[in-house]
C-alpha cells in the first residue's frame, strides 16, 4: 500500500532542526550560548529562528538591544499570529520574543499551552533551525519544550549547584518524558581539561543512577569579552570574533550542522513541529506573490 506520509516526506525539500537549550539553574549562560550559536549558523547561510521560551522573564530582546512591540502573550490572546511577532536580529536571525514580568505567562493553563503549541504548527516563515532558549529551572514548560525538541543541549558550569540542577533536568526528562540523549556544553571553563573534568563529574552521577547517554559537544572558555559584549547589547561572536569564546562557539555551531534531522516527529509533544519538519518549499508562483 502506498504510504502517503512517506510520499510527502520524499517530496519535502526543507526540514527544520529543533534544538532546546536548557541549563537547570540560571546564570549558566544558556541564552548567550543560544544566540551566539544562532548567529554562527546564520553566518553559514542558515535561516535561524530563536524562541525565547522564558515566558515570565524574557531577556533575548534585551541582550540584543531589540525593540519589541508584540510577543507571545499577544499570540495567545489571538491578537496576532506567531509570524507577526517575529523580530529580526543580527545577521537576519529571527526572534520570537516572550514577555517579562508577566505571571500569567508563567502559569499557562493546559489549554493555553496547547494554543501555543498549535501556533507553531501554523508558522509560515521558512526556517532551517529553531533554537529554543528555555527558562531556568525545571518547570513543566521547560520540560515540555525540551521534550518536544529533537536535540537537548544542556549548558553546565563548574559549580556544584549547576551540576546538581543539570542532573535534576536529566533525571526528570529521562524518567518521566522518555528523553535519553543529552548534549552537554561546559561553559565558562578555564581549559578543555576543566570542561572535560566537569563532564566526567556529571557522567559519574548519571551512569550510576540513570539510563541515559551524555555527549560533550563543546567547551566554551571563560572570556571577559563576553561580559563586555553583553554590556554593549552585542554578541561576542560579532563584537569580538577572534576571542577564545567566539572561536569555541563557532566550532559548536559547526558541530550542530552535522546533526541529522529526523524525517518524522518522535511522538510526545513533538507533534507541534510536525508541520515544520514536513513543510514543502514554496512554489515559484508563491514566491512571486
């Protein structure tokens, strides 16, 4: 029998890679990792969309110095579509801004959460990568976005609380949400050895108590230029492209480009990116409109 879904996949020329960047605790640098990785991908000609998924304490627009007039709260209220809230950042990186200081966005109901997911299914803007910058902590929203992604990038620092919180994220996602593969970025380390030692600390605990697979995908060194760039509301990879952190972030983006894109959603909440995965390229007539 002819498999219609398979036929549709074979006809599709454009698929989207969805990556959730999380960190357990705040202050580990996940937003900086996300944005600099996005710009690195854009430099290589990729169409990148960043979702600020910190729905109560959004800061992506602040870090980039971008003025925002509409955000996800306007999408949920039905005032506009997801495409209409997108703002453009450095090198054409697209941003979906969230809200800041809005308690109602932190406490979304099941219906509102479903509405947000449905909004992504109707996204019309063509993209190659969707990077989800999750909130700190282990809220249901953080776990939902991580569960929905094809790859989970966990940013960890060499601090006991960072390691403890990273383990908590891994434990919850593996035991309750069937996520078993995690890509680890050691951030703000003083050497590759320090980053590798940090990774070993984490794997010692997960190997003992959890059935998961961890992969160290990058070590981003501590670099004072990162703080200087933040003060200027710039990204270090733009402002200081030849510094150690920028070089490491560029290498991280190169590695991301090698990750395979699934031909279909794996289930759970990932249905919300099903249309992104299978969205065909626009016809010549549509492009001319």
